[in-house]
C-alpha cells in the first residue's frame, strides 16, 4: 500500500524537486504539492495523508506552528536550509529532517525511516493535559483548561479570566501563555487577548462576545480566527475514544 504524501513549501523550486523524488520512489503516492498550509492541514486532519514533507520557514504559517496544530494526524519530515530549526521539530516527534538542497540519497534514507516507523505498531497517544500551571506572585497556580475563558495582556502582567469571575494575575508574557495553551482549544484574537474557542458566544464585525464581554479582534488576527471557527482541528485519538 502506497504512503500518501503531501509537500508543503513556499518555494516552487523546492516543491518541484521533492515532487520529482516522490514520483520516482516506489511505495509513495503524491497527493498534494502546495504552498497553502491550510489546504494541507485540512488534508492531514481529514486522515487523507500518511506523510507531509514540511518546510520550516514559511511566511503564512511556520512549519513548527503547523506541527503544533496538526498533532499526530500523520508523520512528518522537516525540510530546511537552517539545521538549527530542525532541532525544535524533534519536540513534535518528526521522523527526520532534510537539509536543503535535498539530495536523492538523503531523501531515500528519510523515506526508509518513515516506512520503518509505519511498520511498527503505533504507541497509544498520551493523555492530553487538562490544565496548566501558571506562576502568580510566589505560587504556581493550577488552572483547569475547561474553566479558562480568556487571557488579557495588561500593562506589566497578564490576567487569566476563569469561569465564575475568577482572575489570576501573572508576570508571564503573552507569548508564553500562547505556548502553554493547546492550539486546538485557544486562539489569539488581538495583541492583548487569547480566548477559549469553545467559550465564544458569537462573532460580530470586529469583536467576539464571550462570557458577557465584548473583546476586540485585531486586524492581523481576524483571518486566523475565522479559519479556526469554520475549520476546527480534528479531535485527537484519545478524544474520539471518550
């Protein structure tokens, strides 16, 4: 059975080279060769792919952001001109990385790794965390994700708003909160706000109604917000079995 492959890169020449390698390799079937990360993401989340050859540096959505959203939907090989970036990808259990320009011999070795991994029984997916710990003053406070409504950036700190009117203050930067919160459950809508997708009441023009509040949508975040609410990520294996 052929492995279904997609190529995602912002460089047409890189796509052309990898597509040629895929077509010449027995046991591979090219499903998509694209510069559109969201089109490939939809294929991965629909279960239509076994492998994505993924560029690290892309303008619309970086390879590492793609990995964070796609999760365990399929296997990944990173392609990059910068080996330092490849190290970050191993946090997401990539099979291999290819340094550009990719040689046919190196490509063949990477595909052999994928085929070897595919032949192994897949380990059970670890349980998804249902909480985060956030430093507040001199304490680490446990916050249940199901209770978290939104995060607000204030002057020198952030406020985490929870169900029932709770508010936890922290000196952690917004970027750190964005890293801590699961990308399939939370989205940034403004330089000052991250919200829980399942707590949205409605979206109207340039604001989100959530828990009795109207939160502004920044112009640079609106497209991603609308994409997330109209094309939500597929649930993980653990969630499907519950």
